C-alpha cells in the first residue's frame, strides 16, 4: 500500500511540475502538409482551413501542427460532421489521430510519422520545441455527392484552450474501385513475431490474434493481398515457427497439423480481403549449397552469418513440432528435400494444402517461396515441383522474368516464377512515347524492391513510388514491411533489431526488409504518415490507370471523344511531369530523359543524363550525394507549393468524366 501511495504522490508532483512548465508557454496551431514534415518547416503566417482533395469511396487526410516551446500536455481534438450543399459526411466517417515521432532506433523514419489514435499523455520539448501533428482522415462514402464539404476540427491543449480549425473536403465525382480490385501492385508483409515480441504476448494467444487482425486491416487498405504461410521456421522474415506443425504420434509417425495455418488465413481474409497470392514458405537461404562460385558444403572459416548458415543446415529442414497432449510447440526438424524419405512426408502435405485452398476458392493463388539471389538446387526445385506442382515467387536483386510471363521455367529451367520483386533493371519513363510499355499492363508480375531503404524516407517519396513504377515497367511496389519495425531491444532498453535479426543464417544481405509502414502504438499496431501517403498514392494510381486504359483502347477512346481525350492527356502529362520535377528540378535535363533504368529513380536519372552526354560526378561520390540531398529538399519544397492538390482534383475530375462515358 505504501508503494502505491508513493506512486500517487509522484504522479501528482509530476502533474504539478508539468503544469508549472507549461504555464505561460504559448501553444500554437498551424497548417502543415501531409507530404511534408512539420519538424523541418516553420509556422505559416496564419492558420487556414485544412484542405483535403478526395474521391468517392477513398480515404484522404489533412493535418495541422501543435507547437510550444515547452512540453505540450492535455492535447486532444475532435472533428464534427462535414456538410455540403448536397449532403453530410457524418463525424463517424472521420478519424482524428495524433502524429508523433519514433523513439530513435537506427533507421527509424524521421519526423511526425507515428499516428496515435489516442492523445499522447504529453509531447516533450526537444531543444526548446515541442511539436505534434493532428491528422483528420475522411473515409468518403461511395455514394457521397460531389462537392465541397465544410466542418470544424476542434483542437485543445493546456495553455491553448480550444481552437476551431476549418476543414474543407473537396469530393470529386470519381468513384475509386474497392481495394480488392486495385490494379496497382502492393506487397506488404505482416509479421506475427514482431507483435508478440513488441507486446510480450504469447504467440497465437487471443490478444496476439487481435493485433494480427489489426495489422492486416491496415495492410489491406493499400490493396496488398499477399499472405505468407511458413512451412519452415527461423525465416528471413522472422518467423520463429512453421504454420504447418508436426505431431509425433506414440508410434513414431508424424502427422501434419493445419490448425494454425487455417486460422491465420481466416484472419487475413476477414481483415485484408481475398489473397491474390498465398506463399507457402518452403525454402530459405540457409539451405543453399552453392551460390555462383561459393560452396557451402564445408563450414566457412570466417565467423559470421555464413558459419551460422552452415550450422543451421546441420539441423535439417527446420520446422515446428506440436505435442498432441499438452499443445506445446517446440523446434524440430525433418529430412532435407533431397532425402528419399521426403516424398512420403511432403506429397500428402501439398495434396492437402491444395484441397484446403480449393475449398476456399484460392487454389490459383498458391505459390512457393522463397527465391532470392540464392536459389534452391535443381534437385530441390525438381522435388518441390513434383510434390506441389506450384510456381514460385522471387525477391532478389536481379530480375528473371523480364518479358517472360508464366509459364517461363526460369528457375533452374524447371519451375516457373509467377511473381518477382527485384532491385536491378528497374525501368522508369520520364519522357517516353505514349505507347511505351507501362507497368500496370505488363504481362509478367514484377515489382520494385526498395534496395536503399527509401520507403522509410520522406512521405512524398513514398506517395510517388507506386506511380513511378506503374508509369515505368513495374506493376508497383513489393517486399515492404507492414509491422516489421525494430522490436528487439538491447540491454539498455533501446530498439536494436527486427524479428528476423534472430536468424542471421537467413540474411539476404542488402535485401533484408528495411521498411515498416506500421508503428507500435500503446495497445497494438497503428498507422503512419507514410502508410497514409502510400494509400493515397495508390488511389491516384487507380485514377490514372482508369484514364490511360481508356485512352489506349480505340473503342473506349472514341466514346470519350476528342475533347475529353485531349484534356485527359494534358492532365496526365502535368501530373507525371510534376512527379519527376519533385525528384530532379532541372527541367532542361529532364527534357533529355526518355526511358531510364537503375536501382532507384535517382540512379536511373544519373545513368540517363550520363548517356545523354551530361557530365555527372560518380553516383556515390560525396559531390553526387550532396547534389541528390539538395535536389530532394528543393523538389519537396517545390512540390508542396506547386498546387499538387489542384492537380489531384483535375485528375479525379477527368477520371470521373471518363468513368461516366464508359458506363
């Protein structure tokens, strides 16, 4: 009892000290852009409306910043209904969240990225500045009448009182498709282990499943429809258990148990949507015997991941065992695929997986993983082809399927790769001809891999990445993390690693997943400013695809008529040029570029300008790094001030007209 009383006294004292600290400290509210970072911009001269450009059946956000030179306490905000001439968007269609920064782990995104759904207890001052964002997000009804809807966001804090901020939501007549029907490819990966490690909950407990469901809801909002089912444990994605577990019977026989897999698929479907790919994770890096000229048959002499890879391989095919009496799961192993005993083990498993997936109507979504720069041997590929009959997915530096949709037998000349996310040979179009191949209509399913950690960067770059790729020769963005943040702490309690860092034997070197679009909230995963911008960028892609699809089809283009077709082309070109100018502000140099290729848009620009005869410093030289940093800052500032919301309004308006003509 005495300790509880002491805690109460301390809490009361802290509250008094906080009140004293904030007394007399001015708290200000000002506008900042969802594309920008309030940490790097100053307060505008006056507080204006939160202006949001939207389309029907979409999700769109606007923001204000709350600032003080002392800690901010008592922060809270509410949004009232938005009213237009032809209807009302009720307050329950509006979500208010509080943007704060990450807690400083290496590689964490900068700025006010974490969107808390409840007010923070306090926002501390750092170097004499306390800063938080208040986001209002509108879930626009599918049947909302087009027009401008107006309402108020009320922001309050200790020392501020209540401040009424006007909200203006401009809704275009264009209706977005359901995320299930998005043609922009997003592959965002859910991590069960991260949630268990972060919140200290038992794997597969009720609380764990609640948080997995929450992650899938966020992931599904981007249009991502990929689910990974590990058939082995200790994977590159951080799975500590296989989802098909093995019960050893009293007579020594093994019986596969599918209970965990079935529940995971149920939760995914209920919260994300019907998967387009269900990847049965059957192979990983530690199993490799040879890569190029390097053999892994003998234990490497140098300590590190290669030795750990060899040591892991000595265990066999690592899986999870299940005690049928206690229900306890423990690490175990099975023979390698090349062992003669494996056929009798795995052929019934894949037959049963196919039966269960067919019962769900998902048989066509089945695939095997994982192919990376390291590949299974011809013997392993042949075995898995015979027992499963499935094609593979690949996450690697180089691309295998360029111009070769399924069937392609590009894996050891035996099996097909049906989807790949790759870092090399990415193609972007700056001023390419209108008939240049575009990613969203490419016959093979290929996506951009973030080789340099750009997807944890500025929100504008995240918003643009799907557009850069669908306008190039990739269908979108792949191999990005959902809840794969740094959940492992060091001895001092600092965030120091991700779930997959427990298994360095399965490192993919520069292809380990660096990004995470969800953040740890107090009670479970929450969204981020980057995820909201990614989602809005995908929504812009969907409007663009609708228009471009119509322009490319002779019959559809005739229904549009020459005037609408011409306006559509003008709007698309303006949207596209602004995208590239935000990356590279030199218009004369942009005019020199057609189709360009590199591991990132900047590297592609470098190669394109060099090919065009422009003298450029080496891409990794200090001078070049400074040039890119300067261009990023200039481009971001230019884009925010260039009327980007008006360009989106024009895009959605044209999409609405095209939609009406086609219907």
